[in-house]
C-alpha cells in the first residue's frame, strides 16, 4: 500500500497585527485538517510582517522565545486539536542580544520536537536581515514526526545547495522552505531552485512564499507556493501569485525510494573529493 501523506501549506497576506495573523493561520489549519491534511507549514516569520524591509529597533518587539513563547505554545495546542504536524516559523529571542530566524516543528500530538535556525542571512536592499538575526547554529536537524522525517530550510537558505544536501543525508523525506521573496528580485529562480533541490536530493519540498505588499516597504511578495516531488515535478498547480491560499496536496513518499533506486545520486556521491568546498 502506498505511503501517501496529505500535506498543506499556507501563503498569507499580512493582517496588521499578530493576534489576527495567528488566528487566521489557525483557521487555515483547521480547514486543512477538515480536508484530511496531516502536516501543515506556514511562511517565514508567519505571525509578523516582513519587517526586514527596514532596519529599525522597534521591530525587535516581534521576537519571542522558542518553544516557551506565546505563539509556539498556541501552535502546540493547535497541533493537538487538529492532529497535524505543524511547522511554525517565528522571530526567536534566545537571550538578550541573541536573535534568530527560526522554525519550530511540532508533532501531531502537540509535542515540541525542536527547531531549525536559518543559516544564511541576507543583507541587501529590502532584506536587511543581518540587522536582526544571528546565523543559525543548530545544524540541519531532521525531525521524526507522525508523518515521516521532516526538515526545514528558510528562505535565503535555498540559494545554498549544501544545506539541502545535509538535510537529505540526515534522512529528510519532506523539507519545508518558508520564505518571503519579492517579485522582480528572484521570481525567475522561484520555480527553478526548489525543484532542482528536490531532484538533487531526492525528496519532497514545500516551497512557501508570502503574498502581497506590506506596510514597511514596497516588496511585492508573489506567492506561487507549491509542493514539488523528487522528480522535480509540481504536485498539483502552484498557488496564486496575488492572493492568499491554502494548498493541500497528496505526497506519495514511496516515490522517494523509487527515484533513489533509479537515479542513485546518493550512491554516486564523492565526499572524498569535496574537501575544497568547505575551505574558507
């Protein structure tokens, strides 16, 4: 019998405040559960605007502890209520002066499994992230969830193949890639990089982007979120480029083993020859 997982993602417009943003995502999650989804993921810093369009100290107010802050605590309750695994990207404060771009992973029974911290931090116009975030320091964890082995890679990370590969080596079957990327800057890459990563590493990828314009800048987030399989093929159609959307798709995880036997990329790796890749 095929090992099919019904998975969901949300691309959302900013509501103007955290309380309504969280409530809106809860309703999307409940609808996904009604449709039979067993896992759902949200966009980068889902409970806040994309404040990195500016460099202002007022935006540290969006940060909270993980896992004991209010949002992750509430998402643990949501996971228990819906019976879904939930991937929760937030702005994390670890201690004074230690801030990270983080995603918590919560199992279907509400258990907090751990977190991923974004490794690659951009500092370019409209994406002033080094002002806010330290680089991630927790490696590339893969979480053993109720639906399988799930990893996370956040936004700008997607341009760096090394982390995609490490997630594959760590056993990932599905990698959520929550993002906030704008039209004109890298739209032509959006439907290239994640499918290429899915092919190179032979797993499923959930690519999530924000949608719409927000109050702190003129970035036009273009949505078009999607799931892609280990052959690099979209699972269903990508979401709208202009409006909020809940995407629910069936992922046949047996395809991973089929592709790995057919293409054998892991067999033919040459780590003995790659030493130069990690030299400064």
